C-alpha cells in the first residue's frame, strides 16, 4: 500500500468516525426509548463484535488483552475509533451500573453485589451474556474480572477490591470522553511517526514499547515521573548509551536529601561512593563543608559506577530540553508496584539490557556478550549509535489494538478533563531498603 493510499484510507475512516459521533450525539438525547431494556440492547448490539465467542474460563481472555500491535499504528487508531462507536452505543443505552463497594469479592464469594458485577462486566464485553445472573462469584466471573483488570493495567488476580472498584465505577460517559480525547492524540502521533524502528514511552501506562516494522518486539515495565515531577512529552532520537555511568546529583537532591543525610551520618558519601567537586574539577573533602548550611549545593556530587549507583548499569541518552533520559535502577523491586510514578521525570526501564542490545545491534562488536562483559567489569564505556533510534514520550490513557479489547489507564497527570479518571492520588513511597538512598527522593537532573 502506498503512503497516499494509506492516508486516503485513514481520512475515509476518520470521516466515518466523525459521522458516527455526530449520529450518536442524537442518541444521547434524553428519552424513554433509551431507558427501556438497556441491558438487552447493549448485549445484543452488533457493535459488540465477537465478545461472547471469545469468552471462556481458562484465562484466555487475559492473554487476548496482550498484543504485539504498537499503540502508535494505523490499526490501533482505527480500532480505537471503532471502540468510540461501541461506547457511544453503551452510553446511549444507559451505560453500566455502579457496583457496590461494600466488600472484597473473589471466586467463591456470594453477595448481592455479584449480579450487579456480572451486568457491569457483560456490558463492557468482559463476560458472556449467557453466564447468568447468579449471586455466586464463579469461574466465569473470575475470568471476566481478570480480563477487565488486564484491560485497565491492574494485576489480573481476579479479586475485586479498591482499585478494581475505582476503575469499574467510572461512568460510561467518562470512558467515552476519554476515548475521544485519546483518538485525537493518536491521530496526531500516527500521522507523525514514520520510522521502521522507534521506542515509545507511554507515561500513564508506565510502560515502554520497542517497535520494529509495525510490531512491538519488546515491551518493558517502566517507572515514570511523580505527579509533582512529571515526565515530559517529547520527541527525540536515542544517540548514545552509557555503560556503567556516573550519576550526578541535582541541586534539589543535594539540598533535600544529601545534606540531611550527612548531618546524621558524616560517612554517608564515602559509603555511597559519592565524590564532591568544585567548578574547576578539584575534589573537595566532605569534612571541609559546613553541613549545617546550604554550602554543599554549589558543588558537583558524582557517584561512581557500581552496584549502588543510582542508574545501575546503563543510561540511554537523547537530546531534549528537559535533561531527562532512560536508565537502569538498583531498586528493581519498584517495578512490581501497582503505581509506578516514582521518578523525578526520567524513565527507569525493567530488563533494560534487552533494550540496549536491540538499540546497539548495528554497532560493530557491541553484541550482548560484549555489553554484559563491560557491565560486569564495571568499565565506564559509551556506545554512540550509528543509526539513532527515534524515541517518543507520550500520554495515552485509552486505546484499542483490537476493537473488542479497549484499554484504559489512570489519568495520573490530570490531562483528560475529569478528576475521576485520575483514580490514584498516591505519591511515590520513599525507598525502604537497608541503606538510605537519595535516589528514592528524586533521581535525575530534571525538576
């Protein structure tokens, strides 16, 4: 397909999308017709596709949520536009019920809330209409809840508790608005991204996609910026990889963390392999600084490569006005957190060595074995990329790589127009390891 043909097809799809949105707007008018038999209308609607056929109790629904289709792709854009049409039908038919948040529900539970839960899951396509209306939380409901959780970026454990309730009880109209907002974002980015290889950081999902020839070849869990230290939206190209990098503490961390730590333990810097330098590159003894003042802020604090280094094994560089980058971290346990908004703007990447091997594959001699050898030896080396790889930091909170599998994420930075879509107001928790680490309070030179 030529670029012109593809563009023409997308324009036709968008015309259909806008016409559908206009038509559905008529259906949103109040009236008794939409109030009658709402659940039957929704479950029998053609726009529901083959949701019933996809359902079983073996967990395959959870697997079907995963996809190798990139978020930045024509297929995702078209699928998301189709999801808008489906959700317009749901809204026009009365939306879905609010599930009572009175108790934790799991397989084996029996509760008056379970029939309501069943209706909620069926309307969104997670549960087959034929699954019945029993008050028992059976294996069908368990599989449907897991599918719902996977679509909302929650641990697919089948337990309906705080965060599942929050995601489940967002009104259908708000979800529709969220989809429409993100269609606009996708339209802009899909038209812009035209590279065979690129890296995409989706901030609300706290995840990274490495894309090649229209497929996601790697997907990484990430840690992104706190609510008050947000990761920026940006476009750049990855040009350089630092193996066993130094870490330079920004002034905010020196002031907020290092100075208080030195007051408590004068050997802290020595234990952490952090050295102090003046503007001429001369090393300054810690004993010469008055730690009861802010004098230390005027100096450079540099941490040597090593197991305690704030960036661990690698730093991924790309020019940008925010001084942010991607990197490894010694705090691997943070990747298992539900809310991974814990950095000062940069992006920590789980299994980052898989990503740098992929990034450096065109560089002579820099295969995985060589990279691992250099990291293991704690040697400070750089890899300059012959072919820089485009990188995008983006903000997509709703999308569909399949019209029947609509994904939603927490609007962590409050950009979607409703406070209820920003379900998690949790700030990052301080590092709780055996050794205090200033990196837990703010890790990069982005403020």
